[in-house]
């Protein structure tokens, strides 16, 4: 039973709530989600952050005021940062460059030093995140390499805390649990616990498409090649040392698109905002539940909060750029427009507004050019260079009408113009303004054309 008050934030780790899924199709089963996003650092990795550091302290491997070094592609860094800050340790994290900006900002705000490295290389390459962390640990005095992938304190955290909590919350009635594998600590710890208390409880693996782990579980053979995936924190090209997959009875391969759409459906229907790895887990849990012929009680996880992924899975434009959202198609240049004017999504500025308004809109919506509108018609366009030229010599010109900075020579194209025509416009340093029956439809930029080309692969 959790106390009513705490003397420090570390006591708040664990004792997370369990909630039933009510509005998603779970077939004949009941699906329950362990809300690990309610940990103080926002993820299930708070548990191992505490266990890993306290184990190093007990073993005398971490000197007072020493430096913790770790490679992390997910939330372990945040869990370590939470604990390290409270205990007075320095923390240096090596992170692949696919991690969300929200997580990186969070880590830096907590005092961690972040070393970004490449996410497109594998073990043996000097920029591979785990190899780089090992090298930094060798070069840094009074340091300790946390090694979440091989440290036995990782699965022990879940065997001693996560699993018993689930067992009590489920009233000693669990037919299956669904986990992903980043390090394998959660799956291993839960498997060991349930092997003792409920040997018939099934362990189910959720794995992102591109990872080799689901295939290894199904065939017992390690694939020679692996792909890439956008989901953060789970999946891999080998079985981590602490991962024990021997008790996994079934495995599901979940494409990124399905995982991300599951995240959005979970928020819309159940009111739970979850991170991308949770989308993979819950998509697999839903597949498992729907395949059953008899009622079962199934547990999975909301591993972390979707607040860390607002710029990705919950951003319509990012989802469209990745090809994960479908929208009305026309077979013409309108299909290339990211922010469609007729959907009231175009970022514009009125001709009566000041230059400052255009500048702020560019910053807010992360765009480089803004159409200038007057009485519902486009009369100009202003970009970063235009604003810079206008205000550099005299910053007071931020308060001048935007018409003083805009370009009034517009390059317009009809919706039925060939895509090849856009290249000529871009070569002149211009942006394409798409029109239909003299009505402004939206802009097509270089990145819009690149996204269109990639979606055709």
C-alpha cells in the first residue's frame, strides 16, 4: 500500500494504477493497462533507474559524486536522471538521434549531459551508441557504466516490484501479459515472477516491424538482417544479455503505422495519452485478445506518457509526412500540400498585420514562409530572408506592416500542373503557390516535394 505522503520523489516510484480498457475491441478478453506513465519521471524505466543505481552503491562500484554513463534509446535515461539528481551523481547519456526532442529537452533540464550519436549504425561501428558509451566510461575517471542491457538489477526491479503489483491488482488472476523488449528487463522479470506464482500465465512479445526478436521467438533462429523502425525504446537486432525469451509463447510484429494509430485511438477512446512503444504493446495485446476463443484476463503497459511525443505521433503533419495518416486524395498538386487552405490549416498573415506577426507565426508553426492574405486572396508571401532584410538594420521595422517585407511577385501554378514544373520554381529560389479557379489552395515547398517522393517508394 502506497503511503499518503512521501519524504522524497524516489519513494513515488512504483505503485502505479491499473485500468481496464473499455472502448477498444478486445474480443472475448478483458485487457488491463498498467499506467507506468504515472511514475514521477514519467515511465516504467524509473523502476530500473532506482534499482541500477542502488545496486551499484551496494556493490561499491559507484563512488560518491561519481559519473554515471549509459547508452539509452528510450526512457532509461530519464529514470537515471531522476535518481542521479536526487543522489548527487553526474550523468552522461549516449543517445541515438531518433529520440524525440521532448525527451532530450527533458533530460537536459534535469541536468544530464547528452551525447547524440547515429541511429543508423550497428554494433562494431564507433558511433554505435552502446560502443560509444563503453568507450566514454573507459576514458572518464570515477565513472560507472550502468549497462542496463547486461545488469541483473534490471530484471530484478520488475521481478520484485512491477510483477507483484500486477498480481495483487489483478486479484491473483492473470492469463497473459504483453511486453516489448528494449533491454528485456520487464519481460524477464515478469516471466520469472509468474513462473513461480502462476506458471500458466502466458508471456506475449510485442515487437516493432524491422526488429529481429519476434522472428527469433517464432523460429529459434536469429535473422541475418534487420530493418528500421520509428517506435522508440523497444526492438533490436540481437537478444540483450538480460533478456530471457524462453517463456514467451507467442510474438506479434507490429508496423510503426499500426502502433502510432493505436496510440491515437487509445487517447481518443480511452482518454490515455501513451508513448510510441505503448502503441506497439497495445496493438499486439489487441491482436492477441481478438484471436482468443475463450475469455482471458490480459495485462499490458502504458510504458510512458505521450506528452513526450507530441511533435511526432500526435502531430497530424508529422504523421502525414510519414504516410501514417490517410486523407482525401485528388491526383494533382493538392496531394502535395501539407497545410491545406480549404481545411483552414494554412498558416497565413493578414496584410494589415505587422512583420512581427509573420515572424511569430513562423516560429510557432515551424514554417519558413507565410502567405500574406487580403480579403481572402493571396497578395504576397514573406519568408525568413525577407524579414531579416527588413529588420536587420532597424529592428523597429518588426512593427511595420508585413506588406513592407513581403514579395508581391508570386509564382502560381494550377492544381493540374505537372509535378516536374515544381523543380523549375524551386531552382529559382521560389515556393509554389497552388491555385484552383483563382482560389488559394496552399503552398508546396521543397520538403513537401521530398515527402511526396518518399511516399512513392
